[in-house]
C-alpha cells in the first residue's frame, strides 16, 4: 500500500503544479508569462515546455470534450426543467462554451504539459545556463558550486 502511494507521488505532484499553472518539473516557474502567452521554457529550471511548437494545444481537445459533455448535460436540464425559448437557449450556451473554454484554456495546456512531463518530454535544453539560484533550503549545493 505504501509503495502504491509512492508510485502516485510524482504524477500527483505534476498535476498539482499544473493546476497552479507552474512548471511540472520544478514547481517554481510560471507556465504563462501573462494572459494566454505560454513561456517557451521554465523561468526557473529552464525546462522546455514544448519540444515542438503548439504541442500542448492537444490540451484543447481535452477542453472540447469536457465542454461537450457539459453542453449535453446542460441541454437536457434546460430542455426538461426549464421550458425556455430555443433561440435564447442557443445564445446562452454559445456564451457558456466561449467563457468555459477561455477559463479552461490555460489549465488544459498546463495539464497537457504535465502529461508530457510524466512521459519524459519536459526537460531543460542541454546547453542551458541557470539564471537564478535555487532556494537555499532545498538546493544549497547549487550555491556552493557557484563560488
Ligand atoms: Zn521549472
């Protein structure tokens, strides 16, 4: 039982970091520079988030599927419970889909990057140079080496 839990630790940690929109490898760097702009590499550990451009856009598929499911459930509720006008319904749901996708966009990409990380696809470029020092409590050896 203990071993099983330990096997789940790395995936769970990566997913938790993704939900916080942080680098799945180190948990320190932000995935997004601002708004919807994805950083090329982690500002902290320099892990490259996408080996090929637009790789994590696969996350959009996840969002689309989730949106579709919610749409179907919503349709049934709307149709059965509320006897609303059809055009009102369509307008309402188009609005919902847009808002929903916009909110989920970053999370979906972050989750996709986390999945990619768990398959070994997120790591620093071989020639990277660290720009920042690690927090002293966890990586004190990095500081000593720089002297
Ligand atoms: Zn990182």
